[in-house]
């Protein structure tokens, strides 16, 4: 049986991974939902991106589709419930940019603490020579991590990676909030798990590393910002929707917290006229945290391998909706496997 794997729009996935496995690459546009569907509707798998959304309309229009595979960890552009209902795997490439995101979060924190952009800009303006008062402000305001409390919201792979990096700077303690992680796991990293209010109250620096779910939507909001120290620095390299942008603007404008460094926004790209960009106590980077040449190469390859592996009866690198295994088992057992007709059973290779 010859399988077809769609690559709608652009992709970093190497086609050779697909063709070397004896499978066919189908390329096509993805600018509109109609174009997206047209590219994928006769294919067995698709290597997708964040847009267009892979929603019910798209998934139901592709009767042969068995796998949708995204680069990186996020699968928020896929309607997971519908994919599971239809027996379609939502695959990702977990762990491939943990290093990059953790590095970026530390970089944003240090940049804000040490006032690097503004002080470097002042030097270019000649202020080192001409503005002794400004230089004194930098000298008496720059901070260090040592002796302070670092708070981490979300203690998954990236939260743990951030911990291993920030510990070297000598914080007084590192605390984290994650209701799905046991203290025995946190103990391995020298981290104390606490409730969210305690973390907000005690932390000098707070970094968000949680996925976006109904539970974490706007976990940083007007109420939680008000519980932070007025000297607190907030970092967000997770998902833009975990932070209420309107509330963050108000908190920074009114000095409820000291500053923020964010790599993600609720709407991306952020509007150049967004009020957040008018403030001088925030740094916004363009969803850059997860990116590097190493990530591009490794994640693109694994994205393609997810499709090839499943269609060959092997486990994918990442499966975001493991409940789909039951759906597919029922389909096979019914004698009407539908989209899974003639495909080897990959489920025995899964560690779930």
C-alpha cells in the first residue's frame, strides 16, 4: 500500500525522510482553509503548522487522514477532541527545543535584571560621560539572582531545564507551582512545590512554563498580578494566552510589578500599536524562544518521522492524544477500520 503524506504550505521537514520510506510527498498551498483541505484531503498524513487551524471542518473533509504532525510541543492549533473522535493521531516532537526555551527565559530575566538594553543604549548616546545621574541609577538598580526567590509556574521539562540553569546563579530558593507534579520529583531539582498564591507572594522573579489549557488560560491576570511583589519580574515563554495582556499592561503601567519579558502574546504577531509596546519596562521578543538551527533540523526531521513511523507500524516520537488508541482499536475490532484499513497496528509499540 502506497501512502501519501501532505506538506501544506512551507515546512522544515526533509522530504527525504518520506521518500526514503517509499512514501509519496504531496505539496500544496495552505493559505485558506479550502486550500488546506484540498492539499490534504486524499492523504494519509499531514505535516502541519499553527495556521490554518486543523479543526473539525478540516479533519472531517479528509477521510483518509490518520496523522497530523506538528513541529515542537504545541498542538493547540488542532481540535484534539475531534481528532480523537475520528481516530486521527495528533503528533508532536516533544523535547526538541527544551534547551532553547529555557535559555531564552534565563536570557530575558538577566536582560531585565541587569538593564542591558537601556544601559547599552545610553552608552551609545554618550550618557556614560554626560549623565552621571543616569549611570548612578543603573548602578544602584541592577539586580542579581543570588539571595532571591525564583518562582516557576509549570514544572514540566522546560521548567526543570530552567531550574538547572538558574540554580547556578545562587538563588536563596526555587519554588514551583504545578498540581500534576509530585514533591518527590521536585526534590530531585531542589525545588519546593507550593500553591499558586504562595508562589506569587514570595517570588522575586516568576517565569511561566505551562501549556495553554482551560485551567491555565489567563493564569496571570489582574488578581494574580496584584499578589506579586512590586519589585517582581515576570517572564513568559510558554503561550501568550496564559497571560492577560490587558491586565499585564495595566500592572506594568501602574508599577504593580517592576517589569516583564515575554516571548509570546495573545495575538501573534503582536500589533505594533499594542499598548504593551509603549511601555519601557517590558521586553517583547517575536516567539523566538524555541528556535535555533538545531531545533529546526531536529524537529523538522522528527515531524516527518512521526508520520512515516506510524504508517509503518511504529510508535511516533510524540502523541498528544493517546486516547485515540482506544478509538482506533474499536474501529479495527468492528470490522470496519475505515481510515486505518491496511495500516499496520502501531499501538503495541507505544509506551502509554
